[in-house]
C-alpha cells in the first residue's frame, strides 16, 4: 500500500511537479543547439563587424578620393589661371617691346635729324672742302678750321670732354692714355698725339700718346 502510494506520488511528481522526460530532452537539445550556435553567431558577428569596418574604410577612401578630386580640380583651375596670366604677361611684353622698338626708331630719327642740323654747315661744306684741297693742296689749313666750329659746339652740348691737348706733355696714365709702344711705363713723360674723349667720367676713347712729337725722331730720354 505504501509502495503504491509512494510510487503514485513519485509518478505524480514526475508528471505534474517536475519536467517530463520529453521536456528535459527538448531542453537538452535546445541547450546543445544553443551551445553549438554560439560559435556560429560569434563568427557571424565577427563577419558583420569586419564588413562594417570594411564599409567604414571604403567610406573613408571615398571621402579621400572626393577630396583628392576636389584638390585636383582646384589645382587645375589655378594652373589655368597661371597659364592665362602668363599669356597676358607675354602679350604685354610683346606690346611693350613693340612700343619700345617704335620709340627707339623715333628717338634715333630725332637724334640723327638733330645732329644733322647741328653739323649741317660742316656736312654741306665738307665735300667742297675736299674738292678744293684736291685742286689746291697749298690751301692754308687755318682757312678751314672755322668749318669745324659746329663739331666743337655739338661735343660741348653733349657734355663730351677732351682728354688732354694736342702735343701736350703729360705723365702716362694707362687709364686714359693709349701708348704707341708697349714699353712705356706709368708716370713716364709722353706727348699727346691725338686727344681722347670722356663722357661723365666714362672713357669713350683714350688719348693716343707717344715719346716723340709728330714729325720728330727725338725720343724722350735721349
């Protein structure tokens, strides 16, 4: 009696108060499945995270590409601007060169006309003087000196100064003198055979010097 009672209670507890065997098996299978699924879930999560990381990386690359494209566009615009400015400068340079060339021609023409007007008397008389000397070689030179007055006036107007005077005795200075002998030393007394010219301290042509006077054979130091 007690055995049956105890058996009935155990069965009642087994059936009513506790999980059934099927339930336990199902729970065990579920737990096992869950345990087996966890690594799969972890792998899936890792893949998901990796994909997200790759997506973020791709997004960063896209942003960098966009920024690079923008920078390239700006550089291209600046390059076009520089090319345009360079072309403008080239055109301005050509224009200025053309203007300067025209001004140079005008100034040259003005200078030649002005110089001709100042030397007109000498230039118009020179051919006749040359002809007269050919026919009359005995014609005194002093009669012709007055013809060169316009040339002296022109040199004075330009500010050209003579270096020395004809046949003047002076100390040799290699800065302003041109010797007719290579052995003439600085400071040696020489004669000026032909004057030189200077303009504002710049030597246009040095004076030609010699140890002897024209038409003489006596050398200085003999």
